[in-house]
């Protein structure tokens, strides 16, 4: 197909279903050559568009040369680059020691390595062979004045002269949709550069299940997905180092968080068992890895630090979020929801904390939504209905092109509030002239080109019901009422831009005063930064495995009944 050919050759075409013909977003225009109309194309294009050569790339097969036009795909969607964090005592694993050594004499024939280690008598690091190979030359070339670079208990390098004022780390949040990198100055603990980019794995699907499916169906898919992850991480590395004018060789450690599937793929570990009962991870704590294992070209011996996983779908990103929010340290009971395709939910306090995952589906990413798009220029991100008039907030202040996740939630919440949508989720068609039909389906026009369909509303209902069922069940397990929750933290890129009022109105979160509902931002990225800045906090992240109980929702007898109840919008 055109989609396959483009993917193989590095041409980015929008897709959220991984090329299975369901999202209808991989639209391309055939300029020359012949690509027959597929059975799916008429459901995605008008007759006029088909005549003009528009096709779905994933359904377009051809046996001849084609020239096609591909709509520009924005690779830098609107994303949360920072989030709720905590002040920590600066104690990074990466340390530098400047030492001036005495030259050897006939009376002092200690080895070069002994001489160096004796000058650092408070540490006994492990010494890699690669360091020993160059040690003699470095000592003599620098007149025995060198800087030892340590990462935890490993002597990473010995550098000529005094370089003790320059040490850096990069914290990565390897998201399914968006990847964020933060370059940290380990002398001050402050970020020097932050960049984000779309995960290059997008052609394989918008969610982890699509990517696991690709691995199961194609022999080389794991290798290709791993390569895309490495390319994304390396591109961000180059960008943050260039922005801060830092030599990548002065980055001595990377910290990587992300969901369990993303981490396993990046390390070349088959994630297939994560998708099938009993949903087991290959290991809850990854073995020692290096930056090279993640395809990141920084210091050649820089270690890569990862977070443990509570379960297949409550992974390292949530452990990083728990670290950043300090839920397990707080006497108050707080609820943390990372809203997305697979929404993770954490509820608890210093007394007890439990966590689960709710399969919300792709509605919050605006996948499977008729006019859905990523949070990029042209996406409607906010909606207000005042006296029947629709007011739109559009990213980039341009003409609306589609609807992103926060705009979808706002639109439905406003329709409920304006009594244009009943509590079962049905449009009340006689309440506005903006209602119309596309084929046999009722729609509500937000603009001349962008509309909300009845099916879109249903998609959102299923998504929000899954999450609401999750936190309700966790409340039952802690023997408490949702109204007793002291604070709700909405995390992730989507949660960062979600209106608290709209979330309450559709029943996505407990009905609490809006002052108790907080946008937590990119807490996974904040957790990664905290781990880079403090070995004490890094140890606390490992302790989460013992402090937080994972609750599996699959197969619970009370899940289905509660899910059905949560489909309705609150009265």
C-alpha cells in the first residue's frame, strides 16, 4: 500500500489505527498514476474528492509508479512539558572529582589506577576496562591533573584537567504519542533545555495495542519500532544539547520513563505478553542498561536509568508520576489519573495506596472521532456554548480543522449543560439549528467544516465510563466515598489541557469543588527529572513496588454493572 511504502521510506502520514483502515486519517492525493478506489474510500471522501484523486493511503494498492501529495503532519503537537513536582535535595548519581596526583617515582611505584583511587579514598568504584585502556595516556597528557567522573559506583571516565563544573543528564518521557526530553544541569539542578516531538512510531498506530499487534503480525516490526524509538530519542538529544550549547559527551546519564510497552520496545524486548491474559511483564525492574541501549549518543559509557513497573498497564511512567506527586508521602487521600488511551489511576495516601488501569480507548486522543485530530494548529481545544452561540478556542488561532481531546470533552460537556444532549447521550435535535445529518448520522456543527457526531459522543461515553468505574472501584477497595478525596490530579499531555469543570460535568472525575481538581501536567517527566537529580528519590521510586498495591479490574464481578451506570452523564 501507499502507507507501507511511505512508512518504509520515512515519509510521515497521519494515522492512529496503524494502517488498518479504521481511523480514516491517512488521506493522500494521487497526482499521477492510478490507485483504484477501495471499498473504504467512499466512507472517507466525497464523490468530488475521489474524482480529484484522494485516497486512504493504507487501503491504496497499486502496481505502478505514483506521484502523491501528503498533507503536512505536525510532528510537534501541543504537549505538557512540565508538571507537578517536588523540591528535592540535589544529590545526583553523577559526581565529578578533580584531583592533582603526584607523579610516580622509583620510591612510589603504585599503579596509575591505584594512584587515582587513593586520591578518592572515600569511594571504591567499579572500573570498566575501557577506562583502564586510556587511563595512562590521560594522566600523562594532563600532567597528572584530572577529573574523575562517577555514576553511582562506576568510574565512567577520567578527563584531562578540571571539568568538574560541567555535568549533565537528560530526562526522557517516552510517551506513546509524544516524547519529551529535558536537559538538566547537575551542578544547579535546573533544566537547560526542554523539547518535545511526536513519537516516530505513530504510523504503527495511536495506542500500544496497535503497536503490539504490528509486532505480532510482522516479523521485523519490533526492530522497526525500536529503531523509530531510538531515532526519536536521538533527535531530541541533539535538539536539547544544541539549544543549550552543551557537548553531548558531557551528558553522563539518561533517565527514561514511559509505559511498559514503550520501554520494552525501545530495549528490543517483545511486548506481546503484555497484550494477553494474564498480562505479565518480562521483568518489573529492568536490568542495568546504557544510553546506547536506547540509541542515544551521549557519553559513550553513560548509564540509562529506568523506573520499575507495578504491572503490565501501570508502568514506569506511573511510578514516576507517583514519585513526582508524592502521593505515598501525603496524609491526605488523593486521586491521580493519567488520562489517555490506557488510563492509569492511583488512589491513596501515606497510609495505603492502590493503583489500576482502565482501558479507555482512543477517544481522548481524538482517534476514531470523525473530525478528530491531534492537539496541533487548527485543533479545537476549547468549546463554550453561551445562549445557544458556540465559541471556539483553536490552537494557533487559525481556522478550525478538527477536534482534539480537550475540545471533545468541552463540546460534550457544553451540550449537556445547554440541554442539547440528554443524560443518556442522545442529541436533542430540536434545540439548535446547528444539528444536521451526515449520511444517516446526526451531527452537531461546531463550525462550517468541523462537527461532532452521535457516534463521537458514544466513544467519549465509553472512555469516561471506563475511567469513572476505575476510581469508583478503588474507592470501594479503600472503603471510602469519592467525596472524601482531598485532591484530584489530572496528568499526562491530555490531562494538562482538560477543563476541570467539563471533566466534572461529564462524570470523568468525582463531583468535587473545582479548587480540588488540579492539572498535574507531565508528572512522568517530572518524576524522571527528580530521579536524575537525587539518588535518594531514585531509591524511593524502587520502593513504590512495595508501597503501592496493583488492583486488576479484569474479571471483577462488580465491574460491568458499575460501568453501565457510569455511561450516563451526571444529572
